[in-house]
């Protein structure tokens, strides 16, 4: 019997760079197949070849045992291949139903778009996936999880045989991940072949039956997941063993740096009070949408709040004024490095010095000469991999982009650094580098407020975990007591660990 | 035990960074047009008095000055198309005040301040109310022009002191450089330094590249844009006063269509209409390019209509070329970064 999808010895070069140098992948119907590898290992290129975005230079590509050669993404879709991206690309101003049927709306016999039919079909699709999304609401403002579900619904309505999920869970909370995994299992049971790309091994082990590891554009190994362990996969991915993913060093805990009191913004968060001390790493944990980022953004002054106060070293931080917060020693590494952390089409140097543009000036004037020194120092300290300092940020890998954002904020010598999702979408090697850096920062007496959706990261890094549920602090768990269960319980129920102070 | 990493300062060699810039290409184009004109147009080097290098510069000066603050606004990703109307309002109020006996210097200062108020109004609607600048300044374009024309009706004020008006038209003694170009040069240095050599300018580009990143980096986005709109209004009104004296004619219709010429020059000069990239030098060279083309066409006796067609086409071509270039480079980036 032939396999659903087979790729053998696929190569692809872009200019002088070999993105794929012999990639293999064999996907069976009714299987969930994990594709793992560090960033730059060639997973995305492989997916783009399967999805019809790129052609291959050489190698075999068989679908249902027959050689295929997609000319476009539409061609691939037509052959039953659907790709769900980490950040879905829905039209924000169209309704859910319109998004699912965009370009192929059903018509009435008078030639008008048949909205009733679209709505009915959409309800049927979402019901099949076990979720309730109003077909008539605009896509704007939908959670990323719901947007992905809409993409999946679209794939089902197109009779996709192969569903590729490219890091679908990176931006999802625990409950949403469970929901997505349920949907993936259902698709598997319906006989579809699923390729699941993720950096989170707990999900890979919970969901997949087979795993293919890639490194440097090449196929390394394919195994049944029952036969391998996380350590084995990581070793295959990095070509060396990573002993400790979360190296948290002991740090001297000093005086209170950040003090937040009764911070309230109606409908978003309420009566939030906490402190972060020098040398301490405090994690805000909770489900996506619980208000973690919103609290951090208000503390830094990007968002407004209605009442309460924020103090750094006893000095009140003015509301809604990031420049003032920066002046008092706050830094903020935001969640979305591409939109909020970096100017993507500006150079590494410009990005690193953006937050210290007032300090690199002489008599009020700055030039690229004055910026060069600090930019070079911080790029070097963070081991940013780039050929030149005027290389645009968009050219760097995700991990290196994140290092540039960190460099930008470390250059400000912050007393308090807020880091929202420090390792989202970056590879294992860089991840542990970032963790080591954050730990070093705390060791040097910086107060760190970290937000993370990855529980192992929270548990590994935090001196204290503050759990947020529906805008309120429902847990304050110290390092010695923290377990995944305790955090999840406070995040979903919030009764057991009421905040002491 | 960190490994000493070394970085190149620049990814590409100097000659490529210099020669492949829109500024360099435009300067080459200007030289080419001059050479072709010298070869192909009989009287190009010895034209009528109306077509000397001095008149070329004098005619170009108003647009060149107008485009200075406008370049900074475009670099933030916003736009101000009310500058021509603000010029007209300034001209009309200057004339009206002068005709009603207000001393000329005071009338000039008040007119410039009126322009600042128009800019502040634009800035308020864009930054505080949060409306798109294109819509806001289309509104003020019409509103302000209406007021300007309404002020003087069909009449115009022409009784300005002739020694002053001829001074405004004169050149620096011993050179073909008009005094207005000296004013332009001084302002160009101010705006150039502001954009390229201050923290404020870094903020301007950051806003154009990503408003959110700028906000997270402590750039006061609203204040920056507000200041730029006010500067744009003040500058347009200053040009209004000088333009009035230059032609000894205060009328509400002065400066009609100047906003389009200034925007054309800026975009031709390689400043992205989406914000974030470009140089003030590029915008200025863009202005000079249009002036050079116009001069050649005028000497050839080609009318204004054809000149509009040509500058309009030049604008579209430069936007298209710019978009294609950015699509190509993004593709190249996308393919190398997903490797």
C-alpha cells in the first residue's frame, strides 16, 4: 500500500544557501506525524514545498503514490493539502463564514451570494470540530485559537487529505491547546494525515505517533514516538546533548524594585498588587487572555489603567508614559518581537540603540558612529549571529531577532526588565541561551518580571509564580512549592492559592 | 567564556551603498538630462532671461522649502496634503493684514502663526482624535483654501514695497544663488539634522517602521506627529509670505497643487510613502530633478499640461519601481531567512 505523502532526497537552495539538502518525510493516512528541528533546520522550507509555495530543486515528491509538482498554493490546495500557520491570515473585516468560503462562496439561483447556505455550512463545520463560533461575527478580535479553528474548518470544507500545522500551539493557552489536540485527533481518526510542527515536546508526546527530526536541511531520523525520549529527540535535533533546558542560578534577593498596588482597569484586570525584588524572577502565569500581558503593558505605561499605582524604587511611575518608565529604569521585551520589539527593516545597530537613542547622543546629536560602540558591545555579549551590524532584523532567524530585542533592552541597563514570552518560537539551543541570560541578569541584581505560557519555563525559571485568572491574581506560589498542577489549578479554578498580601 | 564575535559595520561595500541609492540615481538622471539638453536644445546654455539657473532655483525654492517638514511627516507614515492651501491662507491673510495697515513684519509673523494653527489643528485631529491624516488633511485642504479664497474674494493685494519684493527675487551678490535658496539651505540643514542626527529623528523613522515598536521604545508617537504637523503648517505659511513677496501678489489661490508637487519630489527621492525609510537629501534631489525636467521642457516650449503629465508619470513610475524593488528584496530576504 502506498503512503499518503512521500518526500525523498528533496533539495532546495536559495542563492548560495542550501535550505534543504536531502529531506525525507513519509506520512501515512490516519497518522499524526511530528516534524521537529531547531529554527533553520529546514522544516518551514519543507512545509512550503509541500504547500506549493516553493518548488523543489531535486528529489521525489509523491502524493498517494503519484509524483506531483505543485505550481502554486492553489494547486496544492486542489490536491488536498492544507497548511495551518501559527498566526492565521484571516481577513479581519470579513465574517467567519465569509472567511471560510472566501473565493468560493455558494450562490443562489439569482446569482447572489447565498449567505444562509454559508452560515449553515459554517455551523456544521464548527460543530463537527466541537466548537461554537458565531458564523456572522467579524474575524477581527477572534483569539488566535479560534482563528486556527476557522482555518481548519476551511481545510475540512476543502476536503484536505493532508493537514500541516506549523507551530499551531505557540500562541495558545493550555485549554486551547487541549482543544486543538482534540481536533487533530479527530482529523486523524477520519483518516487524514497530519504533520504537526512544534517546539513543545510534551505536546508532541501527547499527540503524535511518529516523529521526524531534521537538522541542517537534512533528515536525521524518523521513529515511532513510543521508541524515543525527549532527551533522544533533543540530541538528534542539536547534534549534542542539552543537559539542562532551564539553568536558573541562585541569586541574592535584594530590596523591592517594583511595587504594584491595586492596579485596576475595568474589564481587563482588577486590584492587582505585587512586588518584584532585585535579583528575583517573578513569573506571571495563566491562560492566554487572562490579562497577564495587559497587566505588564499597564505597568510599563503602554496601556492606560484607571486606578492603583506603580512604583520603581519607591518613585511613582507616571501613568501611560513608557518614556518615563524607561527613565526610572524599566525595560520591556514585548510578546511580538516582529511588531513590537523590532523595526524589521532597520539594521541590527539601529534596533539595539533605539531605546538608548537619547544616551548615545553627543550634545543632542547622534550618528551611526556614536551608535556603533554600544551596538557592537551588546550584539557581542548576546552572541547575535549576523554578518554585519547594518543587516536588517528581518534577515535574522527568530532566535537572533529575540537576542537583538534583549540586547536593545539590556543596553538600557534596566533595574526592572519585563519579558513577555521570552522564548516563543525560538529553537532549543537559543532557548537555553536566553534562559541563561535571564538568569544572569537576575544574578546581577536586576528584577525580572516574566510572562510565559510554557509551564516548564515558568517552573524552571521563576523564584515566584503569580497566577492570573480573569484579570485577578489567584495564586502566589514560591519556588519551593511550584508544580505544574498548582499553577494550572490556580489558573483555572483560582481558589486554593489566594494571594497572601 | 564568550567567543569574541566580530561584526562588519556594513553588509555591503561602500560603493554599493552609495551608488545604489535613489539619491545617486536621481543625481545621475539630473546630469543626464542636463547633458542631453545641452546637446539637444539649441539655446539651453544661453536661454532667454526667464530660463537662467537663477530663475530655475528661484522657481523651485517654494516647493523645496515646503517639502522639508513634509518629508519628516511622510517618514512617520503620515501625510499632510493641506500645505498648498496653508500657503494660500498665509498669503491671503498676509495681504489682507498688510492692506489694512498692519506693519509688514507683524503681518508676516501673524500669518506664519496662522499656518502653525492649521498644523496644530491637523495634528490634533490625527494624534488626539486618532483620525487618518489623509482624510484629515483632505478636509483641511478644502477648508483652508475656502477660507483663503473667501478672505480676499477675487481681488488680490499687490502693493508691497518694491525694494522688498525685488530683494526677495534677488540673488546673493556675485552668485546665481537666490536669497530664497539661502533660506531653503538653512532650513534644510535644520530639518536634515533633526531627521538624521537627533534622537527625535530616530523616533520619526521608528514610528514609520513600526508604531508599536516605537511606542515600546519610549517614543512619544502622538507628540512627535503633532510637532511635525505644526512645523509643516508653520513652514507652509512662511513659504506663503515669501511667495507673496516673490510675486508681489497676495491671493487666496496661491500655492494650489503645490502639495502634489512636493509629495512627488519626496517620493521620487526615495522616501517611502509608507514611512520608515528615505533621506531628506533624497527628497531635495527629487525636487531639483522635477525643476530640471521642467526647465528643459519649458525651453522646448512644451506647455504646463504636458509637464503635469510627465511629473505625474514620474511619480507613478517611482512608486512602482520602489514597490518592485522592495518586493524583490523581501522575497530574497524571505528565501534566505527561511533557509
